[in-house]
């Protein structure tokens, strides 16, 4: 009886895992990015929010970092290094002044997300597969297509600045 | 041996389920906000992302707008007016320069979310209950406590600027 109960729980849990892997934001299973072989993870736009940011200069965007369930759990519980199967997604949009609030305040006040910009990036934890890059695979996609190898060669060197935080810049925003 | 394996899977799965069901944003079912009687919706920090923004001036924050399932569906399908039970949550955090990227770029480059700031706000659609305010109830909570009535009196008049968009400023960020 106990065995059956356990089996049911295990099956239910697996069903939950499979359901949460179902593709919800299209574009999935397309071309793999160079070097790391990462593909766009299905359903990433439905992932929960890790944090938000604004980049100035040429990037000039508003961005959100989303995480799969493994990422969110690790962030909230403070587990470092991040466990395998952690994936984070960095989305970015144009940095656009909101006309209505500019009128109301009589000056620039609110900046909101406009059309998508600067592609979508992913960090995928696989401590064996990506052992030579701190356990992380990196990928950038522009309009659903992987960026070139040169772009992917810049990822790990930059993230090396935060080696002490398991190569991850983003803190969790509570 | 198989039993032990199942046990381990079941325990791990249950731990995952329990962890994902635990109130992660606390403070739910507390005091109701004045005028509209809105309480903090349980689990709102787990909701999906609608969009992000940056406010300048005194607000000086980075913010994210999250939506419950009804809100996300309506946004994605373009359903207006928003259906009853739509709820959006506006979270905000301090606007903090990221030290590592400032060093790398030799100037201010990245601004990230610091500690929470400017409270948490909700818009709740109930076309009957809130008929006199465009079908929307508004609420702001600071450190889990409702803001006072004066604050809540300012919500609808400001959102009136976007009456044509069902009183909602935020567009969906794809």
C-alpha cells in the first residue's frame, strides 16, 4: 500500500514536471547556439521573475531575468553553486519614455518596456558538460536565431567578474 | 532497493511541491486596504511577468508588473476590457548601480534592483463591486500594511489618463 502511495506521488510529481516543460512561448527546439549547444528552452516566457535591470549606453534597454523552477528555488533558498538544470533567461526591451506620465509630470518620469531589443540570453547549469566555463553554458538568440560564435566567446570572460557568486550577476529581487 | 529509490524520488518530489506551495511572499490574508477592501493576494510573487519599468524623480525605482493567470491570458489575447478576477501586482525596488559593471565599463552602465521600495500595489478587476472606478479596485501596501485612505484616493484619478486602455498603463512586454 505504501509502495503504491509512493508510486502515485512519484508519478504525479513526474506529470507535474512534464507539464511544466510543455512549450508555451513557441520558438522552442530551434537551432542550437554555437560553442555551448544551448537551444531556446520551451516556455521560458512563463518562468518566474528573478529581477529587473536597466542598461545605459549602447544597450539602452530595460530587462528582466526569469528563472525556471530550479533557478527560483536555488535563489530563494540561497543554494550556491546553483544546481544542475538551473536555467535563467534574460529578456530585454527598448527603453521608452511613457508619454502619459511625461504629460502629467511635465518632464520625463516613467520609462517602460518597448519592443524587444538586444536578443534573449540564457545561462544553463550543467557542471559536467560545461566544466571548463564554471559549469555554465551561455546562449544568445536574436529574433529566435543564435548569435554567432564571436558573441558567445565573450560570455564567460565577462561573467568571470562574479566568479565568487557562481558567475551570476543577478541577485534575487524579493 | 527500488522501494528506496521510489522513497527518495517521492520525498524529493514532495519537498519540491511543498516548497513551491509555501507562501513565498508571506503577508497574505492580512489587513485590507481602505476604500477598495483589497487584501494582498497570496502567492503574487510567483505570478508571471507583464512588463518592467523605471521611474525617475522621487520614486527612483525599478519595477515589475506581474499578473495572475487571468491577467496574463487577457494581455496575451488582447481582451479588453480586462475580465473580472484580473489582478496585476506592481513591485518596486531601489534603483542601484551595479558595481561590477561600473568597474568594467569605467562609467555607470547597469542599474539593478536593490531593496524593495515604494510598496507593492495591486489592481483588481471586479466590474460590479468597483463600478464607480472603472471596474478596478486599487491597493497599496507598505511593508505588508495598507497605505492610508489619502493614498488610495489618488489611484483612480491618475489611471483616468488611460481610460481608453481600460485604465491600465502597462502594456505587455513580449
